[in-house]
C-alpha cells in the first residue's frame, strides 16, 4: 500500500499506515502511558494518532501498579502534560491510580493483550468504565 500511495509510511510498532503531513507548531502535550511492554503496540498507535493530529507526545512505559515507585518517579513529567491516554490491560487499575495522583483529563484505553481468552477482553473495558469519574 505504501508503494501505491505517495507519502504513506508504515509504522510497524503501531501497526498503522500513516500519511505524513507537514508538521506545525504543537499546541498540546499529551502523555501516553502503559504499565509494561505487552501494551506497546496500543501505546504506539495512540501516540501516532495524537502526533498525526498535531499534539506533542510523551511516552511513559513501565509504570504499572506492581511497581508504584516507577510511577512516582515520572509524576513531574506527567504533571506537565495537558491530558493523558492510559493503556489499561488485565485488571485496568493503572488509570485509576493515575487519576488519584493527577488532576488531568484521562482517556482510558482497555486492552486484552495478555488475556487468555477472547471473552477476557470484556473485563478491562468494564473496569475502565466503572472506574471513570463523573463530570
């Protein structure tokens, strides 16, 4: 496809084809956060989409709830962004933990990357929805 469409680039880590556009001034800075490496393809896709739309992106990886000290070490960096996209696999706890520490809008993206069965994809989505704050 990239050969047939001028300007198309395949981003292997995000698993998307993107049309490059001229980069202008970045209006917003967004953090895309994931607990570990199993969610990297989802993180890469979210980051590529935000960058394509003109946002600056900070990628924050390996800050899962099993190692809270790693998240604490990155909080100043996260406070500097306008909003966060938090990739939530398995128990979907990371968005809630981050919401408790920061007063920023959070987009929760549930994944089932590590799930043992297709029906298990329902649980991260349900947990993200139930944990979302009203308002």
